[in-house]
């Protein structure tokens, strides 16, 4: 689990602030046209580079970020954490998943943004933010934070989680299922929630007021690890 709560909160704050900033720029009448200019340019570029192999890869990545993959992975992770009695890790991951999923519907309804034309895959609901980008980031980043032991090996997994979340979010742009700003906001929000909840649970645990109950079942205090990476 995360071993530096303060650093985790700072990085989470930056990610969430980025998501809020994109959301504000999309919402405000004064800035929305400028955002749409960028989104339109990326949409045209995606159509210009469209080809069979790239489309197949993008469809596969989109599938990996969908409910058919993310939810079974999440459930398996939660069961594994419960079996190992890693209650603080379970709490952090569960909170990240629940809050991210709870945010998707209301945000889509609030923005009610029209999807890009010419989507290469079936879409539903409004466009902003990208639910795939949120779910992919929460799942990839969250799984690494709560399952991988601190150290250099986890740092590599963290990099791969960020790469996956980024590429998966961009696949939705390539498929013209979302505007670039939709996927950007979703990835920032998902990553921020995964990192933020882990940092909050760790901070509460260090203060002895964790809502996660007793210490993790392996008897080790994550905060005592010499590794200091998020």
C-alpha cells in the first residue's frame, strides 16, 4: 500500500485539480469554444490516421477498460484483500471504486455533452467525462497501490498502470467515442481518486483512527517500510 500519505495527497490533489480544471473549461461558455477547437482538431486527426490494425488495438483497449473486465478484476482484488485481511487496503480500493462509479452518472447528466460524430464503437449516455477513462485509471492505479509491495518493483508497476490508463483513455478518442477533454478529465479523476483514497486511509491508520478496523492481517505496518514511493 501507499507508504507516504502526504506525498500521495499532494499528487492526488494535483490530479483532481486537473480534472476540475478541465471540467470548468468545458462548462464555462467563455472557454468552451476554445476547448472544442482542440477537441475538433484531435477528432479530425483520429479520423485521418484510422486504419485496421490501430482500430483493432483500440477496440481491445476499450474492452479492457469496460465493465466486463474491470468489475471482475475489482471483485477478485477485494476478495483477495479480504482473504489476506488487508483491511486498510481493501477500504481504500473500495472507496476509490465506489466514489468513482458514483460520480460518472451525475457528471454525465450535469454536462449532457454530445458524443463526437462517427464513433467506431457503440456508445451510450452523454460524453463528459469518459467512464472508460475513469474506470481504467481507478482500476489500474488502485490495483497497483493495494496489491504490489513497496519498492522498485512497484514503481515499475505504477509506471505501467499510468501508461495503461493513458493509452486506454486515448483509445476512446481514437475510436471517436469521446472528445479528448472527456478522456483527459476522466483519467485525471480516476487516478486522483485511487491515489487520494489510499493516502487518506493510510493517514487515518497512522493516526490510529482508521475506519478500516484492525491492522492488516499480515501483521506488518505498511508505513514502516523503507520505501517512500507513492
